[in-house]
C-alpha cells in the first residue's frame, strides 16, 4: 500500500520557509541591534500615541457611574419601588414553585408574574 506523503511535503516546505525567515531576522538583529531596538521603541511609542488619541476620538466620554447604568445588573438608583416590587413578585413566584402540583390558575398567575418582572426589568434597564 502506498503511503500518503503530501502532508509531510507540505509541512516540510513551510518549516523550511519559516526557518529561513527566522534566520534572516536573527542575522539582521545581530548585525544591527541598535536599529532593531530603535524600531521597536518607535513602534511602541506610535501604538501608545494612537491608543490615547486617535483611537479614542470617536468614542464619547462617559462617567464610570453612567457606564454602570448601561448594564442590566447595574445599580437601580432611581426606582427602589420597582426593585421592591420585583423582590415581592419573586418571593410569590417561589411560593408557587414550592407547591407540588400547580393548578391552572397558579400557572396563569406565574405567567403574569414573569411578564411583570420582565416589564420592570426593561424599565430599570432603560433608566
């Protein structure tokens, strides 16, 4: 039976090319170490300059507290009544789940509770 040598030839060719590129870079850095270090420092300075100026220019500046309000788990500062309502609805929902066989009326009430909690969560997130 004939062995499949194509993957080995393909990998060997890439390995030889990578080795050649690595040797070329190594020889250049040994010949010109000052130029290599200067190029690295210039590239790092350019990267720092871009990250602190140009790349941030398109984004509006927000306070940290304002950015926390964007997340669903963020602090609910303006609506303690809505938060208390959510907590009471959750406790009522837990009392339904403690019952072994829920009746159809209980199922309808659980659905209403879940819809109300979703509505309050949407209202809290928008603020």
